[in-house]
């Protein structure tokens, strides 16, 4: 039935509900950063404890995104969406009541489990409700914009709440929004399922969780346990075994959790690496600069939140600019410029100290934010380029998963560098430790440039044609799913922008 028989008003209500869910999930990716110094003071938490408040969320979110999508296709998208909202709101309540930093990390995992059921499922709901191509493009663009707004508002909203209420209030804000979305979903979101849902892959899912959790735990705890300790080596060994299980097990399944054949496309493999690199830079940059602004410069949570506004604004500005560039010239120029700006923004931090003029610090945030915004559209564009129509959603989900893996990896690596060099957060030690951390972040920017240059050549684009032969029964004829391509067969600017915000 066209448009599922829904009126325009009801479709807009569905879009608004999906945007609310994305707003709170994306905001929670950044809102906690500004509260880290307050959490540290309340609980006497070391840097590793602060890392876990971020990474516990990002790792679980990354681990279960793919599973949540296939679960929704099987048992119903609205049902899964509502379950995710309930878990997310419940997790937020538990976070606000956490008696220690350890319990806060555990409750953040609960939050993330609910969050993993929201983004991919909301996307499926939108694509099933808005079946007319032009309407769908606009709906995805609005929905994607909610992610950018949530990410940008997170530090500012967090700063206001920490300053005038308490750090626990950053979790209270999710509750009214979540309850409204949950109630509205029951009233207005139609139920839908896939006629041919993918089967659940429990072994693949377990291997994914073990791989990510073991890696992050090893990196975060290595400064305390020792890089050559039995604990650290055992954790990396467990990660290696989990990776081997994925590489051996997934190709044998008809419905794998991760379609490894996608990686035979150089642009797809490149998009995955670029997403991990760009978002590793993002996660590490936010983590380090939150501590710098509040602990070293002595700014309040609100002042620190205001300082990050330029970063959020340039991310929002950079995305549509990049979308237009990608639509006209392809992903290469955007990727090269994005990596350069990320590297420049991070390199500028090599020269900061306690007395550095704040304008200089904000200029580094502007450069970094612009690079981050420019990176988003070409990541999704290259991820879905050449994919069969029925697999483009899965390819986009892998890109989204890679972003969350990157955030957790960046926080783990940068936090580990800081922990290795300092025993307590004091200005001289922190500034000395921040320099190698800034170099690592700049290195992630360089990786975006190098991988972007290598995977956008004519030879690389030809490898995406392999996907058509691997899935002969599918339509692999375009750079985006056919129902969001224009009449000329190529993606237009609005489509690239919409895709790039996912």
C-alpha cells in the first residue's frame, strides 16, 4: 500500500518521533564529556574511570547496531523501537542514581543497549513510511540533521545542567523526551516487518562484543596493568580469537552479521577505515579538551560547554557544504580537505598551555569541527557506493558502527596516553601528556587523507563493480539505492547530504 496509507500529517508525526529518538542518542554521545571533571570530583575517579563512562556507551552501541536492525525486521520495527526507548530511558534513570563510577559505566551500557535499537530502526521506519523518493530524501535529511543538532548541543546543554543543577541532570533530560517519544510511537507509528528478515547470528554477535570490549579494556587499563602484563596480553589475545571467529564464521552464513564480501570493494573498505579514523580523532579530541578547559584552565562546565559551540557549529556547517562537493565532484576533495582540517586543528593544540589566548584554542576547535563535518557525507557515500539496493542499508549500518568504534577507540587511546604520563591531573603533567595525544589525533587526520586518496582512485572505484557479480540477483547499478537516485542515475546534492548525516 503506497505510503502505508498514512496521511501527510501522520507521516510528519512519525518523522518527529524518530528525530526525538536520534536527538537523545546523539546528544548522549557528547553531553557526558562536559560532566567528566564533576564526575571525577564526586567519585574520586581516575582517568580510566572517566574513559569508561564514554567507552562503555560507545562500545555497546557499536556492538549491537547490526543485531538491532535484523531483530526489528523480524519481530517488528515499532515494537523494537519502543523497547529501545524503554531501555534507554531506564538506563538514563539508573545513570542518574549511580553510586560510583563503576556503576555509572554499567548503567551507560544499559543506555547504549537501548540506543542501539533506536537509530537503525528509526531509519527503517522512515524508509517504510516515506516511500515516495523525493519525500524520503527530505525526511532522511531532516532526520540526519537531528543527529548533528544533538551532537552539537550535547556539550552546551550538559554545561548548563552541570553548572546550575548537577551532573546527574544530564541523564534526566532524556526521560521526558523518551517518554513523549514512547507514547507517541504507540499512537502514531505503524508496525512493519521485513517479508524476508535476516536470521540472527548469535556466534557472530558474541564475537563482535568480545572483539570490541577486549580491545578497549586492554587499551584503557594497560597504563595501570602494564602493556606487557598477563592481563593486557590475554585481552588482546581474546580480541584476536574473536576476530578469527568472525573471519571464519561469517563467510559460511547465508545471513551473516557482517557481510565480509563488501570489503572486496576498496571504496567500502576505505569508508570503514576513514570512519574509524575520523571518529577516533573526534572522541579523543573531545575527551582531552574537556579536561583541558575545566581542569587545567579552570573554566566552569558552562564556560567549557560554550567553548565547544564553535566546534558543533562548524560540524553542522561543514556537512551540507561537503554534501554539495561530493554531489558535484565526488568524495575525494571532501575527504582530503576533511583530513587536513582535522590534522590542523589537532596540531594547533601542540602549542597550548595554561595561559594560551582562548581565541587560539577556539580557532583550533573551528578547524577541527570543519574537518569533522566535511568527513561525514563522503563516508556514507563511499560506503553505499555500488552496493545492491537491498544491501545499501546494511552497508550504511556498518559505516555507523565504524563511527562508534572510532569514538571508543579514540577515547581509549588518548586517555591511555594521558594516564601513562600522569598520576594526577596537574597542569604541567597534563600539558606534557597532551602533546603526544595531540600528535595521535593529528595522525588520525593524516590517515583520513591517505586512505581517502588511495580509495577514491579510478582503480579503487572499479573494485566496487565486484559487488555486482557477488550479488547477481540484486540491483547493484548505482552509487546509492535506486529509490533515492535521481532520474539521471547519479546522486544529487540533497541525497548525498541526507546520506552523509546518517
